[in-house]
């Protein structure tokens, strides 16, 4: 038996697992210390009433033979695919229901899409970015190139025509930086993909947090994207489905590579490796797109964005540089005094009980930065913001007491 050597190349711990380990270690040594978590990006608000009612009704269907549901369509139930298509229409984007595939989370979908492309593919990743993009590319044994985000380019790297790539990953709004591409910038990426014969994998998991109609919520707002891009999105952050699990992938019928329909190949892949998302979950997801559901989940999104505003204001008051938090639930802070990300993480945790996410865990371009999440409760966010606002960053340094 031989192991996949590419799996051995991965970091020992996934970023958020490492954060959780360090927090547990700190709590064990300091049980009296209050922990204020602005780090791991799980949601805290409960599911919308419309969602819960729909899932309860669906579960009752399962107890009667005449309304019982077994295996469903591998692409997803028609009612949910239609609902997703209608959601795009509300934003002026035409997506055919046949282009919609329902999954159990964007993380799984982003990983599973690797099956469509050879390990020899060259992948172009933004840096910093969501770790799954990098980890799944490593596991597949692909050659990885980076387009670097920085303070100077607003953490919105643009294509370099001298670089040839087969797969291009984009994330907008970006996790961790909160940066959002404009239509003109996305148009440039679409032009690049066409020129190189590349396929864009576009992560739109945080589109619901975009506050301005001037900013695109889907790559399909760009003409020509339907022939070069796959879009992945999720109910996790728009509707609190982190523990329920539901997502969607858009694979347009017009998208081909090497004369092959990627939609047909994705359907074939899913029919072999996936048995479909729970009917009960899909009923809950469909309820998100009802009038009541939209009103309720938008209220939750607004609450999280108010949290982001509290964090941004606190950092501004304290004089440290930060970005993000305007069209995304993440605030991206530059570590003071040239500190490294994990050192800043440890110091914030040890001194103030504040949990962040070290930027280095999102790629080399994230070193020297940390991310704050606005998904905590209002009480937790307020307490953390009060502490952040009063930190004297000029005197802030590596915690001298040793780690925990």
C-alpha cells in the first residue's frame, strides 16, 4: 500500500483546528479568563423561523408512506434549483435551473470540483485566501502559482498576462480580507481566462454581505463568464446553515473545456460520488428564498454587519490600520510593530482573551495580518471591541510571559 504523498505535504493542522487547539490550551491554564471569540467563523444566530418551519413540515412528511422521500435527484430537488435560479434573477442574472447543482457545503464542493481536472493542471490562487483552495490543490498534486494581494492593491490581485494558468480561483467578497472585486476587475479576469483557455472557480459564499449595487454579487454579471467560470455559493453564512449543510454550484451549460461539457461531467461525477442533499434540508433552504425567509435572513446578515462596524470603529479609534468589514463579515488588521501573525494572535489571546485568526494561515501574503470575524454574538463583539479600542498598539509586542 502507498499513501498519497501530497497529503503528507499539508500542514499538520488545518488553520481553524490549530486556533481551536490553542484556545483550549489557554483555557485549561486560565479557567478564570473570559474568552471573546472573533476567530473561527461559525455563526451564532439561530436559524430563521421560516427555515425551521419548512424543515419541521418536511420531517413530518417522512413519517407517512404517501409523502415519504428516499433518494432524490443527485442535482438537487427541482423546487430548490428553481428557487436558486429565481434568487439570481432578483439580481439581474440569468441562471438556468439546469445549471444549478445542490451540495452539502461550499467546502465540499470546492474540493470535489478538483475531480474534473487533471493533477497536471497549473492553479493560480489569490494570496491570502481561504485555506481550502490551497489545501485541495496540494492534495491533488497540482502546480500552484499565486497572485499576491497586498495593502497596496487593496488585496484584489489582478491577472498577469505573462503567467499561464489552467485553473483560477477567485473569492469575492474575500475570506479573510473582506475585499470585493468591481465589475471592471472581474471583467479583466474573464478576459484573462478566455485568453488562456482557463476555467475560473469563483467562490461567492459571502455575496449576501455586499451592501452596494455597484459591486457584483456573481461572476455571471460579467458577459462571457458563462463560458469560462463555475460559481460556488452556500447557505452557511447567508442563512446560518453551518450546522445544517447546504450549498450550490453553478455549472453553465455553455461551459466547455477540450470539447467536453463541464456540466455533463459534473453531473456524471456527482451521480457516482454523491447521493444528494437531504430532502428536509433542501426544504429549509428553499424557505430561505421566500419573502419571509429573505426578510429574516437579511436581518441576521445586517446584525453581523453591525458587529463588523463595531470592530472597524474600535480599530480605527485605537489607530491601527485595518480594512474589510464594509461588504463582508471580516475585518482584516495589520499587526502592529512588524509582529508576525501567530505572535499577535497569542498576545491578544493571552492579554485580553480575544481570539482572532492569524493571517499567515491564509497564505504567505497574510503574514503580518490578523482577521476578526463578526459572527460572534453582539455581547461578545461589544466586549471585544471595547478592549480593542483601548489597546495601545504602539507599545503592543509579543507576549513576554511565554505561550500560555
